[in-house]
């Protein structure tokens, strides 16, 4: 598993914490890109990925179910339609298929949620 390291990040305020349901997701638009944001409150963690599921090219990942998998309890999201699962850390497809989703760093400051975009 290879994780990309961002060398220069622009942090963009995308929403407030109360805009994203606990243990669920929401979608925001940044320029022309839809981003899924997940409030994994059971773990006290936040994640962001592309909203597009690469399996059937549908903008649905923000409505997917989040959970954990494996011995390492890796956080994941499952597409709500076809149940393909993706790592919220690396974007790797955990269903054994050759798909990948883009992931973004997230920072929460007070009640504001920021996503990091590569400059």
C-alpha cells in the first residue's frame, strides 16, 4: 500500500462539524469536484474522499456506510449501491477489485472542518 505525501497543502474551510452527521457522511463541492466528508465519531476521526464511486461512476460515497475492517481496524466506507468497500486512509478497494479512490487530509478546528488540497 502506497500513501501519497502532500508537500504543500492549502487548507479550505468546507463546512461546520454539525453539517456532517455523526458516524455518517456528507458531500461538499470544491470547484468542480464533489468531496465526501465522514464524521467517524465512534473513533473520534474525520476523513474525506472523492464522492465518485469508481465501480459504476456514481456520486454516492458520501451516503455510504462507514466501519472498520481487518486486524488493524482500518476505517472504510462501503458504496451504498453495490457494497464495494474502500479504505478511508489509502483509498484502496478492500473488496478485491482494481479500483482506487482519492483521499484528502482533514483538520477540525473548533466547529470548522477543513480539507487539505495539494497546491
